[in-house]
């Protein structure tokens, strides 16, 4: 009888230990899935300096203090919550600089959406300011449908409701313009 009680106690303790083991595993798995939620980035980087090339030629340098990697999403992207500095380099090595307070780069399309105090200083000293600007790094084209203001080296000022241009700004198509232009007589 004593042996029978001993085996019953051993079975109860074993069943309890196994139950506790599996319940701990379950809680661990739940905790890990909570920490890796669908809304969280899969990686985070600081003080980044990315270089883009085309046929071996450096075409752009993207600098950011913080990048969040959401490439695990079905339409993957990188988010730059603290803004960017983008140096666009033309074929002659001249640099135009674009800055913004926030940016997001979509992997599948090659499109970078820059928002908040977007500022462009071209190699020829043209200065452009906009609320939002897109850069298509696949075709080297920049555009916006938002109002912008440009200050030309000649002192001319132009305000418009959007533009599109090649990244060298040698081709510029502006829409609904208003500004001050100096004309020599």
C-alpha cells in the first residue's frame, strides 16, 4: 500500500512538472510573438550612409540618423523618421542636396517619398522648397504635386503647384506658375 501511494505521488508530481514546463513554453512563445508584433520593424539602424550607383558611377548618397526596416511587410519599405540628407550627383560630378524632416523608401518601386521642409539646393545654386517631394531612383526623376517655391541664381523667384524634373534639374516641367522674373531689355 505504501508503494502504491508513493507511485501516485510521483505520478502527480510528474504530471504537475510537465504541465508547468509546457505552460512556461507557451508563455515564452506568446511573449516572443508580442515582442515581434506585425507593427514593429524587423531592424533599426543609426547613422547610416547609403550610396547608389548606376553602371559603376556614383549617382546619390543618402544619409540618415535613423532607419526603421519594414521589408518584412508585403510591400516592404524603409522609414526615416528623423529625416534624410540626399546628395544627388550628376554625370559631371556636380552635387545637388535634398533634405527633409521625414522620408520613406519603397523597395519594390524604388520611390522615395520625402515630407516636411523639403529643401533642394542644386549644383547651379537654384534653391527649391516644398512640403513633399518624390525621387524615383530607378529613372532618376524628382517630382511633386504640392506647392513649391524656387529661387534661381539670377534672383528670379517662382512659385508653382507642382513640378517634375530629371535629377540633374536640366529638365524642369512646372505647373501653374507665379513669380518674379527679371527680363533684360
